[in-house]
């Protein structure tokens, strides 16, 4: 009888989760087609985006391949803003490496921000709801600038939400380690209207776990058929499955110097962070639609001070 009750309880939990999952998927579809995203598309159509040649090239490349690589100084024209971001990155890397060294020497808990299952990444902010000031957090200032938001809005065809900003330090893995979590091929499941920015804060070669992406695997792309994107469709893809469906020349491996920006739609196939010889450090930001499953529930930061006066920036950050 105990076994029967346990089996029934397990089955009930499974059914409840399936019902919840269907409800979340339905909610996403309604917000995408009829509610939040419909309003966001109207806002874009009533506030024309003026792109310069570089921004237009970026959006065209994203439409075609789902990704684009651009030097930081071509994307962000303000030299002072760029230098402040790189200085912030250097400080984060230095503080992280000192804390990791203390841990290795048996010191007290460092308080480094890590997520269960992805302990190989140390984060500046993680999902702890930090309060950030655009005037003092250089990366938030750049990520929420009209220069980047105009690109995100033009690509997503709506006013975007800036749902996540962070700095990541990916430690080198011990010899014999295998890929886990986001080091494996996967699609982000919370939105199909996604644009992520990755700014390399150090030189990244093969040993530092470079970001990798299947060109054209974004929704609507030429390689979209490999387990097409769907809300809440989690799971990882084996090397063999990707090789069966994707030609080798579609896989892009982004080894690049410090100051390189990768913009990509991560609802396409991607992986990264499998550092084997030395660490990788980057700044990252996520732009998504108002219908995004995460945007409907949580943003990883709150803005300090009064809301921005620019309506595009205010919409994205609040």
C-alpha cells in the first residue's frame, strides 16, 4: 500500500507539472500574439528607429545568421564609456581571482556568486536582484544605451526589455572534466525573441571556452529544424545529433581578442564556457520581448534612482 501511495503521488506530481507547463506555454503564446508583445510592436511602429550604417549591418547579419561579431569600438562610439566598461571588467576579474585563490588556500567562504549546476561560472550579480545605477555601473550604462537598445528593438521588431546584465568569470576545468549544463549544445527556452550581447573582457582562445553558435539555427533560420524552438522546451543536444542535422561549416567558434562583442539570438543552438587551460571573462546582457517567460517573472536587477527620462530606456529597464 505504501508503494501504491508513493506511485500515485509521483504520478500526480508529474501530471501537475505537465498541466503547469502547458499553462505556461499557453500564457507565452497569448502574450506574444495578443497582449504584451502586440503593444510593444505598436510602440516601435510609432517611434521610428534611425539606424546608422553599422547598426543596420548588425541587424541584417542577425536576420540572416542569428549572430554578428563587431569590435567594441565600432558598436559603442563613446570612448570613455568603453574604457569604463573594460576597467570594470578588469576589477571584476581581479577580485574574482583573489577570492578563488583564497578559497583554494582554505580560506573562509568567499561569497562568490555561483549557481547550482553551473559552479564553473562566477557572476558579478547573478539572479539576486541587485540594485544598479546606470551612472555608476558602466556595463549597465552601455547595455541600456540607445545605441544598443535601438539595435535590439530593430532586430526584435518591438521595444525590448533588458532583462539581464552581468559579468561572468568562467574558471578552467580540471583535466578530464566533461561538458555539463550550458557547455552542451542547447537553445534558450524562455523566449524566441532574444538578443544577447557578449563582450569579451580577456583574449579568448580555444583553451578559454569560446562561445559557439550554429549560424542560421534561430527561429526562421535555415537550420531551425533541429528540434525547433518551443517555449519551455529544455534539454541538451549531443554532438552526434548536431552533426546529423547541421553541416560543420555552419558552426561558428568565437575565438577573439579582448574587446570583441558577439550579438546573437540564443534561441538558436549555442554552447560555451568549457574552459580547459585558462579562464574566460565576459560582460553579458539579454534583450527579450515583454512576453519572455523570465521577463514576466523576474529581472536580475533593479534600477537605482528615478526612472530614465528616455521612454525607450525606461521601457527596457523598468
